[in-house]
């Protein structure tokens, strides 16, 4: 009879740096999921608008890809503003963004497309403006994401 070679003792992560690194990696993974679903939902909302107007989804892909590249270029500046807690309106104010979001809600309604996603974004913008961020830039929405749902009006 052949006996298997002994297996090394299983190591459990040590408290401290190793465990903290694992938690950070896990949270980064979840943050990546949040990013992915937000991007995909925006793409699907835009695609629903266009297909309702008779435009093929494939025609939107290059436009969406270009838009993603543009938005990606804003992220370092947005991250800096969030880290500093100061949300200068470098491109547009929340008041201006709200007008564009309202237009998206109305366009969705007029084409018979779901308004759930743009209404969610509008609710965030409405709350940010009510909290005094109307003259601030879009990164001010971080304050809304940081609030637990039970703390919202």
C-alpha cells in the first residue's frame, strides 16, 4: 500500500497586514463591480433610447467607447476632489448636470423606455443640490453615495 506524502500544515492569514491586504483586495473587487454595473447600465439605457428610435445597438458602440475614454480621463481629477473633499465645478455645476439628467428622463419617457436608471441618477443629483452642492461639480455626488439609505429623506 502506498501512503500519500504528508501535506504541509495549512497556514491561516495572520491578523494585521496580511488580513488587511485581503480585505482591501476584496473591497477593490466590489468597487470594480460597482463601476462595471454602472457602466453597463448606462450603456444599456443609451442603447434602449437609440433602439427605440430605430438605431441599431452596434451603431452606438463606437460612440459609447469614445464616451468611456472621455469619462475615464476625468477620473484622476474626480478622485483628487473626493480625497480633498472639495468639489470645484471644473466642467459643469450640479445644477447644469441636473438639467441634462432631466432631459434624459424626459427623452426616455417620450420613447417609452424605462426611466428607472435616469430617475435614480436624478434623485442623487436632487439630494446633492438640496444639500447645498448645486454650484459644485459632479464629484459632490460622493456625499450621497456615502449616506446609508436610511439617512436619506
